[in-house]
C-alpha cells in the first residue's frame, strides 16, 4: 500500500485531516504508511500535525470491519457461542461468533457467512442492532452487531487455517449472568449482550 492509498483510506473512513473545517481538536495527517503487516491486521504510522502546530507520528492498528452475531436458537431457547483459544491472553475464550467483512461485502451477508462458517448454524433472520469502535485510541476497528433468530445446525464448520473453535449453546439469561459476573471476559461479547439488554 502506498502513502497516497493510506491517506485516501483515512479520509474515506472519516479519520485524519483537520484542514476540512472539522473540529478544532482534530489532528491533520500529513502522510501515512504501513511499517508492519501480518495476516489479519497491519500497523499504520501517520505523520500528524496537532492543533498547536506540533508535528509528530502516531502508530495504530488498522483492522478490517468486523461483524459480531448474537444468534438465538428457535423459540429463543439459547444463544449460540464459540470457544476459541486466544493466545494473547493464554486461555480459551467464550464468545459470540465474529469475523471480518470481505471487501465490498454487504454487512448482513458477512454476518450470515461468518456465523455459518464458525458455528455450522444458519439463521432464519438477521438484523443489525449496533455499531461500535471498540478501541479507537489504538485502532480504527469497527464492529457491527447483528441479532439472528431461528438458528439451527445445518452443516459443518468452515474454519480458517488458524482457527480451532468449539461450538456450544447457553441460555440467554445465563449468558447475561456470565457477563454480569465477569465470567465472560470477551469485550465484543460483553458489549453486544449489554447493548441487547438496553434495547
């Protein structure tokens, strides 16, 4: 990716330049590059000018948009969950199914695809209910939340090479209690459940 491409991405995503008459707190991005990339994400480095004129650099994690699915089995009896090893924290993570949106992919289609690939379940209906930036101090990641209804097992999982996922179900009330009691530590899951409760 060239510096010009990164600048265009920043402008398109709503990040960066204060020169467009934006809030006086905004930073101006003067150049942008990618010093490190790996499967799944990249680290971007922006050269920026602060409101007081100070020039410095700022590194952040660039991540593709993601979908997170709160999937209910028929009659809302249970929620479909995944258990997956998370190496950064050294334990199995119990969470809502989630994954990246492919370039140009419709969000609802991405949610259906990721949910099916990770769980082998297929929903009767799916609807978006929230969008969050989970760590916008260090990342430009955006997570789109969907609630799926009438989810039934229809096939096998179709996992990526670096995924090892166990599928389980849990009653919604028990899931809410697990979030409340800090038994579920996954931030995407906690946020999705709490937002669903508020709605």
